[in-house]
């Protein structure tokens, strides 16, 4: 199936409006396959050149199993994870041809199963060596940073080097720590904020951006002719680093957990100066300051021999004659060229256009998927900007994600960070937050299609309690609240995530996270395609995958097993409406009601095909799961009750008779 953009919709070659649903494939694609790059492993961690991502998301010989499972689950739209490190880990301009060959082969296999794919250049907090994933280790070395010194200088919290226990979601604090913030500032705005910094005679911004773009051009060259590879994301959750910080002496970020130095303190720690730093703890739905503690690098710096602090070199601070650091401009990153700045408008938008133009030299028809820092609106888009784009923002229920627990009567508004109380209020709040992303597309991007590029829930809720008691009811409720909220907004989505080598002990092999829809540890029957699935009752659900018109409403109630669709038909479309009908939701068959026209069911393909009559009316389809007849079971219960009552009456008369005599 090929897809194209028409206004706010994705359409197929027959003009039907598509509803795209799938997964991020896969969670462990963030780390090398050889040697095992699971983030908790310390041995060999800093050996960042002699690695391989061949085998991510899974070895080629396992592809049939996993693609078959995803097809059975109706999750056929793939956000395919590819990191910059996977392509260019060997050094600048050294591309891993074996990985690119593997990538081509695995995507060819995906096409055999009817998958539609877009490539996601994935990163989190810049790189594995700053606590996330994405960029190769040599990117730090080229600007003079020593990845082995980040722990002592508080430049990053890295799972492999952190003292246990590794706190849940602590990796997110790297967004505001020195290593990540420095690299993103150089990448997006080195020309403005580090004009004195060059790499091999090239301005640092140009050096980093050109290598990033050229790496993903290698991917485009390998896959552009595959018709089911429809496009490319720009970058997963791009970040502003220090860009726009009004006063680097102040902590302006809401991401506070553990030690939280200000940018100014981060610069000093990276240069070996001890600092008194605020320490924070999470008490959802908020944080509180535990106190202030002294962090002392003991003279160690985050800079390689022969290098000095980039920000010192570019005039942010200086060292006085007596060796004391002196801040020259607290608002250094607040303006550029005498003007106030906006990260999305002034830095991310130009890069997106450059990236899109470069990849379209190879893949002209590619859809470009724009995203931004999570929970922030995209930049305004105009006619002079790249066209044929879709908006792919992310959403997570922060309360569930950060607490590792689900409460159906509690949520957090991700925009205001305020708690929302009450079951119905929580659901409405989440539905509203998804709706806001559609509104951003309409107002800022010209009403392009919106796909939620990432959303999901920790399967390890309650510290993995479900694995011990085999009860996933909380995960099912949490997933249903999210997916039904997206359905209410008629949104496309790719869930985070499917990890083929997930385990109950190590989750998705990355920073202690465990959000995979599948785990071999739950696979008790390899002959059953659903075995190993987690919370499938909420995830695998009916939906109109291709509608012969404009959908008006789509809803599935997992408690009653009732699916409802209404749409306004398009007279130019002759093809029927196709509804995914998963056996897992309709194990005993279903009852179908239609407003007009006729339908047929193909259980082999798990599809209901609906041919509307063509009348100018809203067309409706209602599908209800059939239940096993329970009358025989109930009659036995009633018979048992009747016999007990009869025995009780006989006994009562017997004992009463004895007393009367």
C-alpha cells in the first residue's frame, strides 16, 4: 500500500482516508547488538567505534515471526528506529555498510507483510554517552569532550556508570545537564553561540549538521525505491540545549530530579570547580527540594587534554588572574545578533528544511515527519518551507510514566504540569491534550496530518508486580485510556514500543524502561502468535483502516466489545471501507449492524468489508462481540440453589416437628 497526503489526511491509491496504527520498532534499537549494548553493562561501554547494530530490531532470521505478529495485531505502520551511531559509529564519514545492507534486507521483509514504514533518526539526550542514545561517541571527542569524565563532573547521568540503584526516569534530567545541552547548542546554533569553535577547520554547527544529514542520506540511498518506505522523521525530540536560556545562573527547567545544577554551575563543574548544587526528589504530581549538596570533581574536568571549555573560549565566562571563574554574560544564550530568539523558528525550522531538501534529492516523494520537543508546539510553517509534511508529536501520561503506577482517577496536564483529579476528568484531560496537538497542526502547520509518533505506558507498573501475579488489568486500563483518547480525536499513532529481546529483568535494555508490547518472558506458547503479548486486550482493537469517505466518529468499548464507526462518504471513491476485526476481540464471532448497504467478513484477513449504498447520509457500522451462551451454566447454578432450599425446608420441618412432639 502506498500513501499520500491530502490536506489533513493520509489517503491510499484509491482515495480512501487511512487510519494508520503501528509501533516503534524497536526499543532496543537504541543500543548496539554486538557487543550487547544494554545500558546497564559497564564493561566495554566506552569502546564506541568497534560495535554493530546489525540485528536491531531483531536478527533477519526472526523477522517472519515478529512481522507476522504485528500484522496479526493490526499494527502495520512502523516508525522504524535508526540511530546516527548505527550508521557512522566508526568515525566521521565511515559508514557501516553491513548495517546498511541489513537495514535494506529487514525493510524488504517488512514489505512482504504489508507494513508501511517511515524512518526515525532516533536520539534521546544526544547520545548513549550522555545518558541516552543517538549520536556517535566521536561527536563529543571532536569538540573536545571526554566521555569518560561525565560522572565525576556531573555532566551527565549515564546508566552504565551510575551508582545503583538507577532511579526511574532519571535519564530525562540529562536534557538540562552539561554534555547534552552543549552538544545540542553547538548542533543547532553553533554559528551564533560558538562562532570561535571549529572542527577540522569547519564551523562546529556545519560540521555536526552535515555529518548527521549525510549519514541519513546513506539510509535514503538504500531504501528510497521501496514503495512501502514512505518517509523520514527529522530527529526524535530535538532539544534546544542552552538556546534561549534567559539567565544561566537560574534553573529554568521543570525537569528536576536528583542533582540539578544551573547551566552556569554545569560549566564550572565541567571545568573542575566544586559547586553547591540543589538536589530534588520527585513527589508526583510535583517535586520538592531535598537540600543543597557539594559536588566536587576534585580537579577532574570534562575536557580532553589540550582542550578548554568551549563556552569560556566563546566569551560566556573567563578565568581571573587569581584563577577564579567570572561570569561575563548571564543572558548570553537569550539573544543572538542583538535580537530575541525562538528555538523552533530560528534554529529547528531552518535545519528541518535543510534536512528535507537533502533527503529529497534522493527520495523526492518522501513524506517528512516533523516533530518538536515533547509538550511544546511546532514552529509556524509557511509556503516557503518544506511541503508534503506530517506532524508527529509525542504524548505520555507523565503521572503513569514517572511514577511507574497507574491511577485511573489521577492525571497530569502535560502543558500546565497541574494534577487532574477524578476518573472522568483525567480521561477528558488526556483527550484534550491529544486534541491540542491537532490544533497545533491546524494553526501552525497548515492543517497537515497528525500522527502521535510516540505514546505508551510502562508494562512494569508497580515495579513489575504483574510479572509475578500475571495480572495486567492496570496496564489494560492505562492503555485503553490513552488509545480511546486518540480514537476520540481520530488520530494516527505508533505506540512505544515493540522490543523483540525485552525481558522482565532488563525491560527494553535501555535505562531501565520497560514499555514493550511483547516480551519473550511472557511467551509461554511459541505456537500461539499472541503469546508474549502484553495488555493486548487494550492494544489490539478494531479500527477503520481505510474509509471510503471522511470519518466522523470511531470508538471501541473494551468492556462491552462494541465498535462503532460513522463517516460521510466521498462520491469519488469506489473502494469499500475496511475495518480491522481482530479475533482476539471477537473470539466467538460478532453481530454487525449497518445503516445501509452490505458487508462481508474475511476472518482469515481479520477484515470486515463494508460497501455503503451511496445515499447521502452518515453511514454507520456497529460491531458487537458475541458471547458464549451461558444458560446451561446458569441453570446448573439455579438447580443447585433450588436443591439447597428444598433441603433447608425439609430440615426445618424435621427439627420443628421434633420440638412440637
